[in-house]
C-alpha cells in the first residue's frame, strides 16, 4: 500500500479459554475478518498467535492472540461502519466468547519502510 497520512492500524489483543480457542479462531479467520474487510475503510486484517521464541529474557506481557486491521481513511468513519454493521447483523457476534484485553488504534507517523531484498 502506498504511503498515506491516513493509514491506521487497529490492534485487538485477547486471550481465549483453551476449550473454545479452536472454534473461536476458525470463526475469526473464516467469518469475522472477511466481514470487517467488507466494510468501508478496512483494507486488510490478520490474526496472529504469540510465538514461543521472544527477544530477550523479559516475561511477555501480551495476550495470546493479536489481530491487526489496517484502516485507510478516517478511522472514525470505519468504526462507525463497524458499529452499524454489528447492529444490523452484517458483522456477526462470535459463537463463543473470549476476553478482549485491549484494542487500540494507531496512526501512521510516516513512511512504511520495507526491506528491498
């Protein structure tokens, strides 16, 4: 994606009880992410799992799962579209409940840098 002053990343960090993790993650990948990407402003989404290998000896203070959504344009409009879609059923509720530890929107500070190799 080209550089943009209106690029945002919305991070959702959560844990799940072990007995529902597989079902929840299947739903998240197959249903939730595609439903969000159908909304105005949401241009990409990815679900990540905390890896065993970490940098350094500090304890990791993150939840087990992280979802990263890229928003292009006004995030207030994207979040309003999400709220409306949740209200009218275009974005389904999870079949099982997890615990959201944190959700935050981050604005780009400048150029996206990538390794040219």
